[in-house]
C-alpha cells in the first residue's frame, strides 16, 4: 500500500536539548563556523539505510550514492568517477578510482561495491529494485553490472540513499544488527554519537572525495561537525531556531513557521521530492459509472483555489508524471490543461446531458428521486483537509453534494482498495515513472471496469524497457491518456516543503528530485 511508502516516523523528542557548538554564539553571521545544527521532524531509524524501509532528509550526510541523476534522469558520476551504459542498457560500467577513503582510513575498492550491492539484494526491503542485476564483474578499477533486461528505474536505484557503499571487510565480519547503527558507509560525515529520540552528532570524513558534477566542493566538508536534532513538535522546533539552538529546519508547516520570530532567516518553499496529489473516481459507483459525470467533476476543479486555501504551498499539476519525474511529457501536460482545465459551464452542461437537474430548487442536482451526493475519502492531514473542504465548495457550485470522510494514518487507502468510496484523494511521491504508474490506481478494479487494464499495464511494461528517456515519455503519455480520457484519475497539485535557514547557513542543495547535496554547506 502507498501508506507503506510514507517515510515520516513520528517519535517523542527526548527532554534533553542540545545547543549548537561554541563559535556560533561569537559569530552569528556564520562566517568561519566549524559546526551547524540541523533539525527535522523525523528520527533516523538506523545508520545502515540498506536495512531500512524509510530515510530522512539528512541521511545523505553519511552515505553517498554510486551515481547521481541529472535533470534528464541520466546517470552521472558520484562515488563512481565515470558511469557508462551499453546501447541495449543491459550493462552498466562504474569506475571506482583510487583516492577515496572511508572515515576508518580504508580506501574504497571495487570489491566494496560488489559486496554492497550483493548485500542489498539479500537484505534490503527494496531488494526487488535491483532484481534485474544478475551478475557483476571487476575489471581493474571498473565494476561491470550485468542486467537481465534494462529497466528505467536502475538509475534511480543506483542513485538512491538506500544503495550505500561499505567496506567489504566490515560487511564480511558484521551482523545486520551490528551494522544498523555500527555501519560506516562512504560519505562526507560519519557517526560520532547517537542519542535515541534526540540527535546524532556527525564528524567530517577527512578522506572524502566525490565526482558529483552537480556540486562545487568535491573534497572534505567545510564543517567539522554537524548535529541533526529530531524535533517532532513544531513549536519546539520554531523556538529552538529563535534561540539559535538550531540553524536549519527541514520541513515545517505554515502554522509552525508563524512561530518563528528570528529575523536573520531565509525561507525556501520548494518541492523536495517529486509528488502528486490526485483524485480517483470509483467507476463502479452508480453515479460515477457515467463518464459525463466524472468529466464534469474533473473540469469543475479550480486548482488556483486549491493553491490559495493551502497558502501557496502547492503547485497545480496537469499530469500524474509531474515535471520533476523522469520521462515527464510536456506535450501531455499541455494537452490535459487545454482539454480538462476549469470550465464550470461545460461541467453543468455535461451533468444536464446526463439527466441531472435541480428539481426541488435546493441547490443540489437530482435524478429519479436521488440526489447527486458523493463521498470523498482522504488522509486526516492539514493539506488534504484544506483540499477536500475547497472541493466541497467548488462542487456545490455545480450542484453536487460532496460529503467528506477523513481517516488517520492513511487508512483511507484501505477504504479505497476495498471499494468503499466514491472519490478518493490520494498522494504519491516517486522520481521514476514506472513504479508511480504501476501504483497510481488505488482501486484495482477501476482499470478493469474501464476495460483498459491490459492496455494500460502493457504500455507501462513496454516503457520500462526503453533506454531513451524521451522515447519512454511518449509511451507513458499514452498510458496517461487512458487515465485522463476515461476519467479514472485527476491530477491536482504537487506539494512543497518549507525549509528555514538561519545564521547565514548556505550551500544545502535541494534538487527537487529527491536528492539533497550537502557538499557546499557552510
């Protein structure tokens, strides 16, 4: 279920508060600082992300990826100094040069890469991501990865936070329990200390080197120490920033931000990871089985009103595969916007054609003695509550009585899966389109009811084996047309996160693709 992909774990903050280190009090501008304190609302579940099914914003501090993805989704160097792929996409060659060292002082070797990927396939909750990887071979300093078939998510997997590189000698003699917090993946920093529920203290790896073309600093970090505090309560987080106990907040709501009184702050509101909020119609519902009704509901949506009610923290979306996702189709998004954007009069015409009218003058349409009443289900969270309340008002304008039922802890996905809904408000975040499109219909019967299941999943399967991103986008756009023209799903918006920087902290590069680079942090 999609709720299993949610990576935010809410834990109680320990009572002991950690203040930032000495010299920041003497130099509030941040010039010459040697340490910084970051805060985020989720606690690290472990240091060895290979064992985890969730990770936090800041865990990239301690573990580099083998490659990074550029804006087109193509693999570029990171730990590997060079990355090449055969024409058929079935062979990936990673060059692991000399001169990169773990914090232990041991050099990173090609054998470490093979051992780390082998272990990932054996123990990771996401081991199926590398299922096509059937063999590996070392030739000098090059690691050859042999795939049974090219799959479009191979780059996402090799660039992800879960595929870390660790010393083969350490892996050979350590248990998974020992590695959960005792791992030392190759990265800019290493773990110095950990206080459960409170914080981690990280120290600079002096032997660090990267080949990432997207960052300026390719050597050891400018900072000697980084502390990451876990603060689940937003008032506490805002207060800690106000008194300079922390200098950076990773994700805070508009209400939480209103508690920040400190003046020397920079607020950035941006997409941290590709995501889409959308609605899914129940095609088996008597009312919604009529495509004219579904289309009327789709074109009655005012996305600017959704932006306004969510205080500008969402971006209107016109496709499920949004612009930060690999193989996004601008052509399809333009088609959807031209065809299905806000048109109240046309929505009313469609409902009238479907036989709905306000026979008793109460403001809601009816037919054969039955009111046009529908129930929307969603997750009981601030943005989604704002959204359904706005949709309720918007749908009343075309005579539809929208009832709201919200569930805690993403239980509404179970409700949708079981078919006990009319309209489902759903959320999905992922930078690669194949997994996204495979899981986008929460109700498994909707594509069956539309008689398009085989065609839809056939297109996705075809796209997954296309090496060229632009060619893949064309095929995926055909799958999007099935969702849009049969009115199965309706994209609404992409959600943004709010980041707060104080005390002159700079250089944290939030790419919007799910990647965050700390190399240039000062």
